[in-house]
């Protein structure tokens, strides 16, 4: 989940309500004589010589700026900074229209993107004004560091600011991204922004202000040097905003991680920086690989190569924005993007009357008789997304499984995950979501993230992993014909409650079917069939089932599933490693060791097997062997945060504090907020005589560690909401049997 907010003074709201789709200007304070004088003196017209005098501008801003979080840290709670620490006159930022002179295709794509509309969407406005009205506009700097960087760095995020807000309609505009000088992976706007320049002179010095198209085209190399940097092509660049945390200064509680798309990607098979994913990709895919694919241009653009341009639509999943503003091309491409092999739905197996699972369906013969109680296991595989399903704002994005079973007459035997009258989702549907709970044990149902105390549960699926969803119904006593079962994964941008709040009226959102699968079960004998091209191979179906069971803490069944894979693929080293992972979770370390040895026989020096073998070695008291194995893993995967963490801890256990320090500092270079690194480094630094560093890390650990009392808020919430309590349990069944007396038995329990 990402905590999106806006920084608009309350006086602007009435004006915005009348012109929500137009270019907005902050004029509420201009009628006040003192403010009018200040605006005239400090924010001169474009024709006046001091319009881009940065130091003078910055000094004037400071005279009225609310420095609640420190005079030297004007942009907190956002992590954004400027290159000199000064404010930047908003008139220094060339408009997107200016860039569109030469980049017509990029401009047209950008205009329909979430970046271009990051500030003006009415649901965003309404949500963030809850924060502004409740705590003050300065707290919304946390949000605008990513949603409206010009508002943040211009000093507009303060009470009664006279800054002309004509830039609001451009949101994250061209000159913002292309003026970023540095980023780090802490998120929440962790970038350094400089005053924009579209060209440099002969010596490489920035040329500020607008430059004629003719001059730029005559010196494309100098234009490129001004607006392009190599790190713009990396996922780290995107991490500046697509990773976020709630700091204590925002929530008056403690540091809380909010969204972590970069971390999820960095740990996935797409990044190829970790040995631990269950599957291996052929090549590295960055954020840009998926979200900025090169496409044929429709309009002239000097940035195109061979008639193609890296897409500036940044396709993702915002179907509501496209519908609301009538961006038909963006909508069409977004739907195609959501359906492009992101997920696999497998109706994997059935259990009859609680007996052993029959699987995989299609390959295993079985019989069904009237009166049977069937439990169907659906495996949802996140195979094509470099982060979780769903990412970012999990509390109000909505993706869920819709399951339906019908008999030959079309009678519904079970239906879970339907939309109810009024548009709300069946509250007992299996959703890939979480629940943000406040200190009163209530739900933060309008994305009031600044009031969050705990996440009651998190049902999202990580990249490359699977989830098992189970449905139970009874075959009618009069059933004669086949039974059709269908499982779909649906998506819509928001839950109905939030969008109705955000727009102040009922609003029907598009629902996208991302993936689906249907199977027909005969009442009577069902024979084994030829493999269906819709399905993965049987060994992979068992593997995905085992992954889902592992994440559901069903370790014995998970080990069994992975053993089935070893029977089908005795040459597949990862299958033995997977069995060992389940064994280790089950604390059967001797069995884990034997399976890891088998994996290493098949694939000597396999980093994944070596990593888990090192953990077993350490548990069994062979610390030197564990360290040796972990060193080999870090040599193969120098950016494996897990390997550096475990190696650092092993060295710490041997009192090799200097070496342990090096590993944990490397870990922090990958993830600056790793909790284990904060804790161990606080000890290591102290033992190395580095008192200031030890104090810093101890403070960070104290702020970021889990609150042991927070679970009471989750328990109180779940007690009040029995309809969703089962979703907090990793292994549960959606069943209609308790409502069998109702007509058709279509209620989901």
C-alpha cells in the first residue's frame, strides 16, 4: 500500500469542486492585503529579473514557512531534498506542454498517465484533505514529495502560501523526473531534486530557463546531458517513490513500512539479485522493462529510436482514472496489461467428504456421487508480476477470487466473490488485500494511514509464489449431469465504499477479469485426460501447490507436494531444496540436510541450496561450515540481502565484529531499513567503540521494531467482524454447508 495524499489548503476545496478537471490555482489567500503584498513582492511575474533568483526566492519562502519538522529539514515528512537545500521557484520548471514541442508522443502518453494526474484526482484530494484538516498542511508534505514535487520543493506546502499553483494540473511532470540528481532506496520521495535545466553549455554548466527548440535541436548532446542520467533506467530510480513508510512525525506512533514494491522486486526472480525465488527468469527485468515497454509512436517525437519510444503511459492498474477522465487509449492498454499473463489460475484438486486430495485434476481419475461434499483447491500463481498481487494501497485496491459451481441445469450450487447490490464485494470473498486497524480496533476504511496501528492480516501473493484457495459445496442428491466449476481473479481499482466517498456519489467502476479457469466434473466416473494446454505441466502444478501450502504453514502437506515433484523431475535440484525448506519449517533438520545434499549433488554450488544448507549447518552447530557456504552465496549474489544478513549474524556469533559489521553495512546499502541490521549493528558498533553509530542504530531499531501491544488492536477488529475473520487464518475453507437450508445453498461461509 502506498499512502497517497495531497497538500491543498481547505480554502481551495470549493474552487476545486467546481473545476476538478481544470488547471488549478491557489488564490484563496490573495484577497488578504498582507498576502497580496507578499505575493507581489516575492513571486514576481515571469518577466521580472528575479523570477529565477533561487537564493532570494528561497529566503522569502523561509520568512513565512512553517518549519514544524526543523528549519534545516523543510521537506519532512517526505524524504525529498534539493541539491542546495533551498526551495526552487516553481517558475523554474518548464511545463509539460513546452517539452511536448519536440516530444509529442511522450507528452500525449504522459497526459493520460497516473504521473500526470497524480495530484488532481478527486478521490486523492478528498483523502488527503482528511489529513490536512485533521493535522495540518505541513503533514501532507509526506504525500506531495511523490504526488506533487513542485508544490513541495517550491515551499507551497505551508499555511496561507501565496505560491501560484498553476503547476498542479501537471502532477509529476517531465521536468521533475528529469531533474532528479540522486536517489536512494529508503522511499517516501527519497530523491535529490535540482533546479531544472534543459541544456548545458560548452563546459557542462546548466542553462536555466526555457531554451528555444532550434537551440536544443542544434545541440542534442547537450540537451541529453542535462535531462538524462544512467540511473533513470534502473529500478532504484523508481524506488524513490514506489516504496514508502509512515514516520513517527506523521502518525505520532512509530515508524511503519507502508509500501515496498522495490523490495519485492529486488527479492524476486525478475531482479536476479537473490538466489531464493522458486523459479528463475532468463534475464533481468526492471520496473522500466514492464512499465515502459518500447512501442510504435503515433505522433512525432525526437526521442524515438527506429520509430519506437519507451512508453510514458507507465501502464499499471488504474482503470478508474482512465474511465473518469475518458482516457480510452489508456483504458484499453491498461486492461490488456492486466490480462497479459500476470496470473495463472489452476483448479488443482478436489477432496471428497474430507478424504485425501485428488490431484492434479485432469490427470487423476476419480468418481463423484450425489451427496458428496466436495472441497475444491484453487491455486493462484503470481507468475508475471515483479511484485505482489496487489501492490501499494492494499487496503482499498480490490482484487479477489470469484468461484462458482453450477449443475447441468444451470442451478448455482455455490457462488463466492460476487458483487452485491450497490456494488460492494461479498465480504466473505477471498481477497488479495489487507486491513489497516486503528487504536480503537476499528477499520481505517478511507485510507487514513496516519491513524494505523497494525495490519490485521495480509493476503497478497508475492512475486513468483502461489496461494491455495479452498471452496466447499455439496453435490445435490438429485444431480445427474456434469458440474461446472469456474474460478476467476477479478480486479477493480478501489472498493466501492472508498470510491463513493472519494466522489461523493455512487460510482460504478470497471471490473477486469485478470485470469480464469473452468473445469467440468462428471457425476460418476471421471477419467484421466490428455494434458490441457491451459494448464502448467503436472510437476509445476504440484510445485505451485506446494508453495501455496508452505506459505499457509501446512508444512507436512507442503513437503508431500514437493516430493511429488521429485518423483516427476528427479533431475530438478530445486525440488529437493523445496522439500528441505518445508522440512526446516517443520523442524525436521536431519531430513532437510539429506534433501539439500541431494540438491547439491544434482547442482553443485547451487546458491539456493547452499543458502538453506548453511541455515541447517548453523542450527546443528557447524558454524564454520555455515559461514563458508554463505560466503559462496554472497560471491554469486552480491546483492542478496538474505545471505548478507545470515552471514553477518553467523560472524556475530563468532564475535568477529569487524566482519559482521561489513556484512550488515552491505545489507543496509541494499535495504536501509532492515530491522536486523539496526539491532545487530547497535551492538557491534558499541563493541567496536563506535558510540555515536551505536546510538543511531539503537534508536532506529527502537522506532521500527514491532509494537508487541499492536496485536490487541487486530484481535479487537477481528472480534467485531466475524465475516472476515477466517481470512486472517492462512488455511481456511469457503463453504456453503452452514447455509444448506437456504434456497440453492449459495451463501459463502
